[in-house]
């Protein structure tokens, strides 16, 4: 088993092991002082893993109440959040009980936000079942829901009590969803680790699982280090947003229905790096290598959206500050920095 301790204001462990889902009751019982849990998941994950999780929890004395919602980004909304609140209230969940998020990024984000706000805060556990959630969204304490005008605009920082990553759950994912997660893994390599990038680049969708435990461990280690230095996203943590400002704009432009989060981030990373070349901020070879790796994992490089429309949507991104925007530039593979510029400069940068 691989273990990473995230040393934030509320430290917790990320455990990575194939088959750990069958033992989740044991590990959860060690970090909470209750035997009453609310399990929140989506309809796809429910059909695959809820039975396994509930069985393990029951073996360790837990009574479990389950809430299931429709899968997809559209469910990360105020209506579903209110439904979760009502579910928690109807089942008499108290501040001494716990909430368990079983699923991908959408499940983790909205469950975490519900846990952060219901009764002013409940302990919660993350059991991520997608690659993107295992390497990124389940770690770091960011929770949120979307608004019609933008992604993740309502949220809170809420660290989980424990994160359990079972790479075996990835075997049930479609290539499209694996690609979605690989976009974030590529991001981690670009901003902080050439070694990780090279491992990813030496594989593809047909054989990535050979190194998956190591890839997850390396990504979580990078995020853990950055989050420990900047838990509340005031400085260094912004590096994790490489490709995300434009990526969120792409998601919003297509009403969260055409591109997955990872695909949109891939487009954002490619555009930003291509433009960085034009502004002599990085070598063209870096852009070419990035394109090659993104393509190897069936990730898009561009969209049909008008770039002017995407730039306008960027003004709604949560990473904006007053009249400026933070653009993450990778000057080399594994080396990144934050470039804070005005919206006018950002527009000129993208349109060059």
C-alpha cells in the first residue's frame, strides 16, 4: 500500500492500493467516531461499487443511508445540493456522523460542499473512482458547485478525513474517462515533474495501467506538497490551474455537455503553451511534445468555439482577481510559474 499524509490544517492520509475498496470499512472506522454514515454517489457508480462499500462498512458496524443522483456535470448544481441537504436532514445526520463521497469529481465536489455547509460542517471521506478524482479533485479540500454563469463559483475549503484510492475501479472506465484523468496527470508533469511526464509519455491508453499506482502516487505527492504550502489558494497553489481558465471557459461555452473537464483542460494547456511560444516564454519543442502526449491519450487540442467568446468567459473564472487574471506558463517540462496580467494583456496574449 502507498500512503501519503497531507499535512494541511487538518492532516489526513491518502491510501492507494488495488482492492482497498473491499477494506474501506476498516480504514474509515479508524478515522471517525461514529457508526452512522451517509453514502452519496451517482447512478453509474452506485451500480458498480455501492454494494461493496456498504458491505465493508456493515462489517465494521456502520449503519449506512444512501443517496444516489444522476451522473454528469449538470448534477453539480444548487437543486441537487438542496436535495442532498434534505436527504441528510431526513435521515437525522448529525455533526458527529460522517458523509462518504463515492464516485468521480462531481460526486466529490458536491458531497464535500454539502459536508462543509450542512450543520456548519460534517466529517467526510473521499472514495474517488475515476482517475481524475484519484489524482486531483479528491485531494486538497476544494469543494464546489457550478452556477449557470460559471464553474465552481460557489464552494468552500473542506479537507476530508481520509481518501481511499482503489486503482481497480479504473478498469471499468471508458477510454474517454481515462483520457479525462490523464489530462490532469499530464498537467502535473508539465508544472512540476519531468520524470512523471516522461512516464506518461512512454505509455498510452492501451498500457497506462502498468504504471497507474505510481502515476497516482506521484500526482498526489505533487498536489500534497503544493497544498501544504498554500492550502487556501493564495499563491503557489494557482500552479495547479495550468490550462484551467481556458478549460473552464470551454466547458461553459458548450454548457458542460460536449467536452469533459480533462478534455477542456487539454485544450487550455495546448492553447496557453502554443501562445507562450509566440511570446518567447517557452521553446516550440515544449509545445510540440505536449501536443504529442495529449494526442496519444486521445485528448483534443482545440475546439470550434470562437476564441473571443472563450476570452469573455474567462472573466467569470474564479481564478480572476479584480481586473487581472493569473496565467500559468510552463517554461519547460516540469517548470512553471504564475504570470499575473490584465484582461487586456490576456486578450492580446491569446490573440497573438
